């Protein structure tokens, strides 16, 4: 598409600090797309959904952007494109960005009673997408049930140019102090594996290399067309919260410990000493307030080394260990130091003049090396509270993320908690072990899995199974 004079004058902005890696790290297996979905109490009306989308789209200049390539960096530029809702036909979280085309970086899909928003992660993170999705549901319900609810007047909800990373962490901006103290040491330790106390520098480096080799990496049979396998679990949230409180940890930590246990039970032979690690995103908005809808998160690594000791490897012990690690890293000063280093790296004058394709190669290499030390990943959006007139028409919410490794997304709404496992593999052994652990603890779990093999797809070639979602 040729860039005309009018297009050249449209506002543009460089990608934020977290977004650049998504361009370099995406692959045929991992599209770097994530999905938010909601199950309504009636069949979706496409015309009403389109009207709701038109209204919300006007309020979010960020979502009007397309991704363009410069000589040195990618950048977002506002466009005149308009989104069109579509009935869901193919697999979830398919590619949204194609370098040869300038397209919007999100899509809205519907099928049966479900509405889905899929977003390319370079545009925004889960929180930014959730703001858009909540407003979309609010507008839709308001249009469908005028007698119950009147939608709010339209205004701009998310600015286009605000970059919270630059505001808070670029030298001379924001208000976060940058003195060196013990917090930096805590942060640097917990982004790797838990170290022994006061190891000499050389020994510490050798230890980390050894532990990276010992990290368990989940392998499996890739789906035939590399589509993402999704296994959705739905359960009442209260009994799961009760189990987490019994262990004295948050819901996220408890679910992660059960995830570790499921991996151990299915992928670690008895007597094997291996380390399971997990990449956990941290929403920086809870420490550094911003209304920016662009990416604003950091990741940290949590880990547990299984030795075969039943007491030390129990779910309770793993809960305590992961909780301790998470609390160490989850400090405002520690996060600020980590992000400042990343921002300084991005703004390095020498790096700025490196051509974009070479930058992509460097980032892709760094990402590939980092993946060798990661077993799995989780994302938890927490509890979503929709306005009361909307909430009564919305049931389950879902978070699903394209993944190169086992991952789950969790979100709760009302009395229901959903956990969506995603992976590029056919096997579902650890998901089944996860369910068995919860049901064994008295939690009723409903399971819904997408079809990925030729045989599975043939089973639903006629009428759709279950609630109309299992045949994806």
C-alpha cells in the first residue's frame, strides 16, 4: 500500500520498550496474539456487535493504528481503516501482523453466544485490551437491552502517544529514584534461579549455566497445522480461593504450584532432579500509575527444583517457595531498576543506528536463548468486575495466549474462574493432571478442549459439539 501525503501526516509513535521483542520473537508456532472472550446469555447479534465496535473504536485511538517498518525501528501510525466483526471460522490466536500488509492489529469475532477480541501483543497488553473489551461488552449490552442500561457518552478512553515506559523510566523523567541499594541484588537474583547465599562471582556464573541446562523443557507432538491447542477449564472460584488461603498464598501462586505439580507428575520420571521455571508477567500499573493503554508490564521468573523429597516437593512446599520468590521481586524499587536497564539498552546511541533487520536478529537470538531457561508461563488477569447491568448478561470470561510452550491464562468473573491452557502440542497429559488435582481437592471442573488433529476435527465436521466452541 503506497503511503500518500495525507497518510504521511497521520500521528505516529515508536513502539514501547516491551513491544519490540514481540516482532522479533513471533514465529509460525507463536503468533504473539492473545484473546479475551466472553460468553453471553444469548446468541450474538452481528449487526449490534458491529455498532458497538464502531462506537468503542472511536474512543480508542491506539486501536486505530497499523504497524509500519522504519529503517531503524518499527512504529505505530494511525490509519483510516475500520474494523469489521466476523464469525469465527478458524483456530484461535492466528497471526494478526503480516509485514507485507498494513492491517489493524486486532480483530473481533463471534460465534454462538461468545464474543472474542484478539490482539497482537505489540499493540497493547492484557490490561489495555481488557479496557477495550469491557467497553465493547458494555456498549453491546446497552444496545441490546436499552430498557435496562444506557451506554455512556463516547469520549477518548486511551491516548495514542503516551508511553508509560518513557514517562516513568527514561532518564530525567517520571519520579522513581535510581539509587543503588540492596534491592537491585534481590531483583537480579529472582530474575534467574534462586541462588545460594553469597556465591563468588565466577562460581555463580557457572552455577547459573548449569541450572539453565537442568531446566525442564516441555516437548510434544506439534499440531499438524501448528494451530494452538486450547483446553478450557471452568470452576467455581470460591473453593479454589479457599485452597489458596489454606496455603497462605494468592490464587495465582496456588494455581502455579498446581501447574508445577501437574508437570512433575506427568513429565518428570521418579527420582529425577530437575528445575521447573515459570515466566510471570507483572502489571506495572499497580506500582507506577498511568492511563496509557500501551504495553506496560515486566516479567519475572519463579522456579522450584524437584529432588524427590516428598515433603520439599509437595504442593504446600512449592506454594511457600514460589510465594517467597515472588514477594522478593515484587517491589517498586526492584522493578524500577530492572526496567531502567532495559530502557537504557533500548535508547543506547550505538543500538539506535543499527538497522532494524539486524536488531530483529539480535532480539530473536536473545529471546531464543532466554527460552531455554523457561518451562512454562502463566498470565492471570484477576477478577473482572463489569458494570451491574452488563454483568448479568455475561457469564464466563476467558484469556488465551498463543504459546511456544505450555501456558495458561486465568480470569474470574462473578462466581466463575476459568483457566485456559494453550500449547502448540497435541498432548493433554499435564492438563488432565491439573484437573485431577483440583477435583481431588473437591473442586468441580468443567473441561472443554479444542480439536487440532485430523481425527478430532472429523468428529465435529457436522454439528458443533458441546457449547459450540469445542470444534475450533
